C-alpha cells in the first residue's frame, strides 16, 4: 500500500471519528435579562460539564424581546432568559419562541410554572408578598392583598407604578381569582391608600417604609434579601426594619411569579439550548441559584436558602402563570381606569 493510499484511509477514518469526538462540543447563544453575576457562574459550570461554550448577551428584559423581534429568524440567539411570566407570554405571542418537549423539564418544573405548550419554563420562583414595618404594624391587621384596599390603610401603602410588569401580573392574578369587577373596585381602593404617587423600584418602596413614609410595602422578596446582605449599611438597616407577611393564606395563597427561559424560534443550536435548560433545573443548579439570588427554587425537592427559610412557610397561589400573560392587557386597562399611575 502506497503512502498516498494510507493517507486516504487515515483521513477517512478520522472523518468517521470526528462526530463522536465532537459530541458535547459546540456553543449556545444566550440572551439574558438576568445580571451576568447572577448567571455566569452557572454557565461556566455548564461549559465545564458539557464542553459547550455559552455566548452570553445581557440586557433589559423588554429591550431583549424587542431585539429578538427585530432580528426575526436571523437572530443568533438560541435561548432567552427573562423575568416574569408576563414577558415570557409576550415572547410567545410575538412568535420568537418555540415549543420544547423535554421529560427532564416537565418532571422538574411544576405545571403551573411552565407554558402548557412547552414554549417557556420557570427557572426560579419570585414571591411578591406584603412587607410591613416592624414594631409599627400589628400583623393581626393584615390578611390578604384584597384587604389592603380597606380605608383603614389610607396613606399607608407604598408600591411601584402600574407600568411595572410585576404589579401587572399581581393584578392579573387577582382578576383570575376574583373577576374584573371585584378587582377594579379593589384597585380603586388601593390607589386611595397610596402614601405617595408611585415612583422607583421595589427597593425604593422598602426604603420609603423604613423611613416612615408608609407602614406597608408590596415588593419581591429577593430585593429584600439583596438589601439584607448588601455591603451598603443604609440598605441593610432599612431592610432590617421590615417583616415579611404571607397574604391570602386562608385562600388561594401568596402571589408568586418566575424568572424563566424559552428556546428561540431562530435557534441554530437547539439541542445545546435544551441541554442548558435542563442543566439550569438540575438540583445543584437550583440550590446554587436560590442561595445566590434570594429566589425560591422552582423544583419542589430543593430547599430554599437559610434567609428565605427564616421568613417561614407559606401557601402559594397555584394559578398557571400563563394566565398572567393572557390577562395582562385587561390588568393594564383596569389599573389605568383606577388611576394607578
């Protein structure tokens, strides 16, 4: 056999070996509304485990969705991670996501925290309970979101604006539970009880309550967790004045939302994107993420961190979060009618 013939056989052998050698290699392009420091360590672990490189682009949630829409089928993104089921529903309606049928995802993520058609899955849970000022409010006065519309709370409630998706989803959950008319009446009563015109984010509501501008705030608990563990002494001091109250425990339970992910319709690395999705709901990833970001695990077999456990046990609303997106337009109109700025 000549040297040239041997070379041909060698090249053919290598060509047959190449696919098995490359298995697990490749890349996945991720658009993430989560800050880099809150997701990058997990992505690095994924790369170490699979050999798949994750190309990360971070940005504001609404801006990333607009980018996906403008890029269309030419988008380089394979996977979108964003906050709130309302935004995930918008992405689905915009046609920038695709259905995924993964037994791993379906087993790990309860049905109420994923799209029925598999277009998006929750990765972590974010509670939006009532926070009250310690030693200033008797918790026996608190019971439900609905009760905050009682005139007894006039001038005592801090909450951010109606253009905030977290509040829109809270109102959507109340429409699902109580209907439009009852929720309209509630929103009008709540607005009358505002301590000030809504401004700022959730941290600002906590700071305002701690400063004496109101007695009660509605905010996501991971903001409170971030303030309690902050290097900023002023933030810690403000947060330490607040107590978590779980509303609606005698009924449907406290309102929860998600951060979640969807495989894009333009995905060129679809299988790698699904591998990353499945990695993010693994027990180890869920435990790390819950501890690092102060959010609750989406998996029921993973315990939350010590700080979150210190806020006690609770009953959560099991409404399928897809309804938050479906009811979002009605919630926005309702809030506008109520004068919720």
